[in-house]
C-alpha cells in the first residue's frame, strides 16, 4: 500500500487507507493523552479563503492537542495567488511548516499547492470535494454500525462537494450511497461516473435520483444547506424547489431512517427541522466533534 502523502480527495485513497485513518481516529479519540506529543515541535499552516467555524476550530484545537502549533492565515493580505503566486506561497510555507491545510474556492489552488509544496497538503474544503468532512462522517457512522459496507447512506438536497466526497468515500468502502436531489441539482456527472467505477471495484453501489421514494430502506440520511458557501443565490429563490426534500420526522417515519447527519451550518426549519436535528435519531453533534478526531488522524498519518 502506498504511503499517504497528501489528502486532496478521497478517490486517491485505498479502502485500507481510509479504514486505517478511521481506526486511528478512534484510538486518538479514546486516548488523547497517548497522542499529546505526536506533533511536538511541528507547525501546521491553515489557509482560509472561506469563513469557517468547525474547520478552523477543529484544526486549531486538534493540532494543539497533538502537541503542535497551528498558524492561521486568512485573506487580509489578499487572495492566495494574487499578492504572490501560489507557487511561491507553497515554496515559502514549506520552509517553515510541516503541513499546509487549505480551505479554498478552487480545487486548482490545492493542486498547485501540492505541486510546489515539499510538505503534505490537506484539502479542508474546495469547490469539488470535502474529504475531511466525509472522513468525520464515516467515523460517526462506524461508531453506530459494525460494518460500513452494509450501511446504506442517502444524501438529500443540493449535490455539492460534500455529496461528491460521500459518494467517492462510500464507494471505496463498499457502501451503498444515494444522492437524492431535485432536477438540476444533481452531483457532478464525472464524479458520479468515478464513484460508480470505484463502487464496482469494492462491492458498493451509487444511486442518483430526484425521487424521495429512493430513500426506502436506507439507514442514514444526510443533509446540507441548499445554497453552498460562495453562492450568493438567496435561499428564498430555491426554497420552493427544495422544501419537499426537507429532512423531518415524517421522512424518518415513512422510510424507516435510523440516523440523521448534517455537516452544518444548518438552516433549521429549511433543509432540516429542529425536531429531528435535536432528536434521538440525530448524530449531528457527534459528527461535528468527530471532525477533530478524523482530522487529527489525517495529520498524524501525514506528518512524519
């Protein structure tokens, strides 16, 4: 198995690499003191082109818990690649830090950082993928189900970067993953093709539908905002199209859904009701906590 050098998208990982990260995340979560000096003397730069709560806090606190030092860089000095080239950004940072974590608008920015950096690069969100979120999601599911390959996971709403990472990661893990989205809001066709190719190799299944009846028999349903960050479309413009896809108690009862996930921020009473978000089927805040543990497992795996 090839050594993990970067994390830009889950499709670059093997099934064993994903399972190893999840296993390590569980160990770090269960016994944080055992890993409290793993990154002693190491520094991690976290670049943010987009605002964040969970990503910023979990990486900052996570690096600290591992005995390392996190350096936060926002865009007060100009967007990455404008004040100075991404190439120079990567080359300079590589002389000082031991990893670069980047939350960016374009996947191309990450690819260029990876090309010129001599330290690991981690995608903490881009327009196409959100691998750290998906790893936390699979970690959360694995805490509630003995065998991930037997879990049926349905994403409901707007096909986006989270949907892509869930499909790709789920396919590698041999899961059945559905993207149930209104017409015109399906996930990227090329990502779907890649996910189906990976599913065929690993005994999984990828379903794309606009029918809520496709939810029948699924274990876990997953929600996200109807308008992705960076999209200035007013929620009111899309509300009528998406409201039938709202995650609510009626949906859970009708289709026998056992657990609810949502990557947050959540717009309560729009894509999800407070009744189910705060209810007994919700794993949403476990999921938020697990961002920290999954990301720490990635950092421990990458930084030597």
